[in-house]
């Protein structure tokens, strides 16, 4: 394995609810390398989303260490984290989270706006990304003029437009019917084959089957971490 | 894209919360309106007054029982002052040595002037004057002549009338030599004043001048029997000594003790200009304070609107943060939005303020043809600046709230 992208050790996340403490993660150690394709599975409440948020630099751990491409994330302030998210991480959400009043193209451009790219270059990159997810003919549509599957494609285009080190998807097919879900999974497969690192959370074995490596969580701990025997060939 | 987007969001916010936002925008509008309208009207008037006072002639001094423009003076004290009687004024004229240009006059408002079947509105000023009046005041006769000394002494029933009165009674026809009636007394018209516009909406052409002796006999009652004395110094150089002499003579005539204040009003033209600007700046201060008060109230409304906007768009903020928006991007976005809101309100107030001050000018122009509208560019710029400042000042807290939202909680917000 080349230089790992993600190295976490003894990661703990504690939430305080009044005088009650909830340990969403209780000591997770994990290494993920470049161009891996990982599915995170586990029962509801097992800490999958918490771990994803941590990996995506949206949240910081209560204790433990997190090195992202060798840099220590625990020491960073909000703006540093924002910059890492902008540059290195592409998010795909279960509920798409597109800006309702912006067109598909403007939605995809948004991360480039925040990275300070010039307008023309931005348009070009966003157009390329939308073409890649098969939406070249829907660029000027607003989200409410698109189907669920198309919205998720826009979201994926937005996630990959910055050429991030990893793409994180928390139940990306959760709001889609199974056929559309399989289409989206094929798209993730293509991205992975194209050299991207993909980490996704899912409940469904059918979805997880697309990944090369399956990590199962239970009660905030890693229960198993194995290569997926059913994975389609690269 | 981002600034334009923020502006269109602000406009959408106005549309979607019509009542609340129109109230907020209205109060910004009122604030800007008060500031713009008052400044604009005052500078228009100031310009007119300056012109008119310059017209009244240089180096002149006005002596009256009480001041022309009264603002914040002690009324109780004023009321106790004895009248400047015609006899006293004549004594004053006789004792003055530094100048011979002294005129005694008295004015009484609201007369109806008749000629045959025609009559004017009951708003004509009647002024009793002496033969020096035109020499001292820079008022000129357009047609005909002034009174001579004997006409004043012998109570001659003659009148010099303003152009407004001519128009009302004789239309386009000539007035010279005609007879007019003022409260049952008949007068021959011997002169017509040159038209000269007005001050503070009061026409200076809507007046009739008659000998002060006649005026005193028929048209004064106890309370306004005090006369005005105009004194013109021979030159700028003698203005001060004439002023000092006038003060001394008046004090002697009115038996003012050396340690007491003057019990009459004596002012130069400059001082009267000063009084007007004192009056107008007091008015401006009141208008600006209430305008700024309205703006601060509006600012609190803006803050409230922005807080609602931040709450409603919590999820969107979460998405933006997840995509890598730094704090200052979010702050910037919401500030642009609140500035846009303020400018929208400010624009309405500005249009209202400019429109109504223009309308007021047009109305005043009916009596003051010399008036020209003064566009208050400085104040327009000031309003834009103040709206921006308020947008920033009151938008900062909501913007900061948005920028410091926790991204995960924001994304999870329903
Ligand atoms: N902000 C929070 N405050 C308190 N407790 C929290 C918070 N976020 C998560 N938790 C708790 O942490 C635990 C893990 O939550 P997490 O959302 O990571 O589960 P998950 O595996 O994603 O579940 P699901 O499959 O239902 O999405 C849960 O017990 C949850 O109640
Ligand atoms: Mg979850």
C-alpha cells in the first residue's frame, strides 16, 4: 500500500446529553489507502455516520489521533478544516443537499467558488463533472426539475469536481429505489476504477457488495474488516 | 455569482415575508425619507433666503420689539417689552447722526383689498411706510412713484401695490391711477412694486404699502402698534458705529438702565441670516435625529429578519460549510443580504424623500418664483452609506451566528 490517506488510532467520540454520556465511537483504529473502495456497515446507532463525519473533517474526535494524508487533523481550527474539506473531500449525502434555487451547474460550481477558482475555469470544470455523471443535458435545471437519481448524480458531480483525495457517501442510495440505487453504485464503481478513493456507508448488503473492503461497526467499535469476496473485478 | 445570488436571495426573502419585511423596509424608508426630505427642503429654502436677504440691501440694521424668527427665545420676557411707538421711532430718527437713511414702517397681515367688484383673498399684507422706505430697503418701484414727505405727514390716501394685488384686482390692465378700497377707506394707486418672489413661502408681491400715518390711524390695534425701524449705514465702514449709535439712542429713548439688557431687538442682515440658519439647523437636527432613530429601529428589524433567514437556511449553511466555505464566506454572504435589504428600504425612502421635497418646492414656487430645487447629492450619498452601515452593523450578529454554526448540527437540522 502506498502512503495511506487516512490513519486513525483509538478514535473516541463522546456526546454529553445532560448528565448522560454517549460513546458514539469507543476506540476505532483504521487505515485506508489511496484508491480503496470501502463500505461501512453496521446496525443503526453503531456509529457509522459519526465515523464518516470524523473522516470528512466535519467533526473532531474527543480523543485519539487522526492523520489525514499525514497531517494531524485534531490540531486544526474551523477554517483549516474547511479548507481540507474543500480541497480533499467530496461529500455525497443521503438527502442530496443541493441548493434549491441554484441550477445543477451552479451547484457543482459551488466548491470551486470556495476554493477561489476563476469563473471561466469553474464553468469548464463543472461542465466536465456533470458530463462525467451523464447530465450534460441537464445543467441548467434546478433540483426540483430533476429526478432523485439525477439529483444524486449532481451531488456526485459536485463531490468530484475538485478532484478530492476521497469521496465520502453516507447512505447515498437511501432515498432512491433499488434500480436507481444500482445505477448510482455503478457510477461509484466507475469513479473508483478511474482512480478515486471511495468510502460509503450503507445498510444494504446489495450495495455493500460493490465495495472491495467491508468494515462492520457495532457499538462504536470495529467488529470486522475484510476484503469483499463478491466484489466485481477491477 | 455569489454576490448576485445573495442579492436575489434577499429579494426573495422580502417577497416571501411580505408583511414583516415591508414593515422593516418601511421604517428604513421613513428614516431615509426624513433625512432626505428635510435636508432637501431646507437647502432649497436656505438658498432662497440667502438670495432674498442679499436683496434686502447691504449694511442695513433692523430694530424691532421682538425678533423676526423666533426660536427658543424667552417669550415671557418678550411679551413684557414695551412697543416701539411711532413717536419714539421719530425721536430715534431725529437723534441719529451717523446716517440719515432711516425708515419707519409697520406691517399687518391678512387684509382684503377691493377695487370695484373685484377683491383679493384676505391674505394681503398691509404695510405702513414713510418716504425713506425705498431708500433704505432694497425694494424697488416698478411703475409709478413713491410717497413724498408731505404725503406722509398729511395722511394722503395713496397706495403702492404689489404685482399679486394688481393681478387679482386689475388682471392684465394698468393699476396706476385706479382706486382701491381697504376696510372702507379709499386709496389712489400711485405706484407698483417690482415683482420679487417670496421668502419662506410668503410672497413679497402680495402686499399694499400706504403712508404709515394713515396706517396708524385706521389699521392698528393695541397689540401690534409697535413699529419697525430700518437703518442703513452709509457704508460698510460705518456700519459698526451706526449700529452702536442706534443701540445707544434706543436705550436712552427706552430708559434702559446701564446694567439691563436691551429691551428691543436690533440685528444686522447677517444676524437675520444667522437666525434663519439657526432655525433651519434646529429643524434639521430634529429631522435627522428622528430619521436616525427610525433607522436604528429598522436595523433591529433587519437583524430579526436576518436571524429568521439564518434559521430557515440552517441546512443550506451546513451544506456550504461541508463544501468548504470558510467563516468569512458565510459572513460575507449574509452581510450582502442584509445590506441589500437596507438598500431596498433606503431606495424607497430616497425616492419618496426626493419626490416630496421636489413637490414641496413646486408648491412653494407658486409664491416664490425664484425658488429652484436643490438636489441634495451629499445626502443621497450619505443615505446609501448609512444604509450600508446599518446593513453591516445589524447584519453582523446574524451573519456571525451563521458562520459559527456547527456543520454537522446544521446538516441535520430539519
Ligand atoms: N449530536 C449527538 N448528540 C448526542 N448523541 C449523538 C449525537 N450524534 C450521534 N449520537 C449518538 O451516537 C450514536 C451513533 O450515532 P450515528 O449517527 O453515528 O449512528 P449510525 O450508525 O449512523 O446510525 P444510522 O444507521 O441510524 O444512521 C447513536 O447512539 C447516537 O444517538
Ligand atoms: Mg447514520
